[in-house]
């Protein structure tokens, strides 16, 4: 799979950046170190000034790529969901059995993420931690409706729609496919968050059971 992924270029909505960071060494360095710095100090404390100090570059040079740190977080989120989608598509493209296809997809979405060597400037395992803790910050804003119209969440919604389609194939009569699909994708982030911060209210703190949980849920619900 890494070899297949290495031949693909993840395309991000161009409205999320001023200059495509993938087109230069500085841009890729900004992406790489923004992920590491956000993980280290948290998104609230993260600033372009601190990032500039980390990469030994002027703060103004970062603004040539991103308008603000909110747009940067939107960019990182879109990149992450695109990467998850690519993994899901490759893992399921030869699977004909509907329930097996849905099961594999759930495993892709809920798995513990490891770094993908085909993307040397992005550590997906660290980016996953940022998505778990901060993705909701891209959604819970006053501007979310306008940003949605601009297509900033297209990949996230497209991934969920893939799950909706799979659920519908498994059970065309199930009336809540959209709610179930979005609950699986967003709920998996919440469960990982609970594992790290509220261990007493999730079984995930006791064992690696998140995939099993959602697979059990969909089979009991759909079959």
C-alpha cells in the first residue's frame, strides 16, 4: 500500500492556502514542523511566530503559505482525511462482499495510526493525535456554514458518504445510514480522546477494542 500511496498526490482545496506548501522545501518544512509543534505545545499556544523560530525562518514567510493558523488546521485536517480515504479505497477496491467491505472500512477509520514512510514530511501518527484533539475546532466555529460552502470539509464528508453507501448496500432498509456513518467516523475520534483523558468512561482504556466495538455495533444494527 505505501508504494501505491507514494504515486498519489493529495489535492487540497486551494482556498485553504495562499501558496501550495507541497511546491517548495520551505512549504513542506512548514507542514512537517507545524504538526510537531502543535503536538508539543497544543493548538491554543501554537503561533506562526513560534513556528518560525522552530524552523529558523521569518514569521512573514509562513504567512506567504497560510493566512492564519485556523486555515493551517483546516489544511492539515483535509490532508488527514484524504489520506484515510486513500487507504480505505485501496483496502476495499477488490472486496465484493458488502459486510466485509464495511468491516474493513471501519478498521481503517478506527485503527491506531502509524507513520507512513511514503510521506516523509508528514508523520501521520502525530497528525492523528492532532485530529483527535483538535479537529472539532475546525467545526465548532461561527464560520462553519460559510466554510462548508467553500468546500473546506468536502473530503471529510466524502469519506462519510462512502460509509453511508456501504451501509445502504448491507441493509437498504436501515433508515439511519447517515447518522450511523457520521457517528462511526466522529465517534472514533471521541473514543480515542476518552482513552487519553477520561479512561474510566471508555473500554478502549482497557484494551484495543475500538474496531471490535464498531463492527459489533454495525452487525447488530444492520444484520
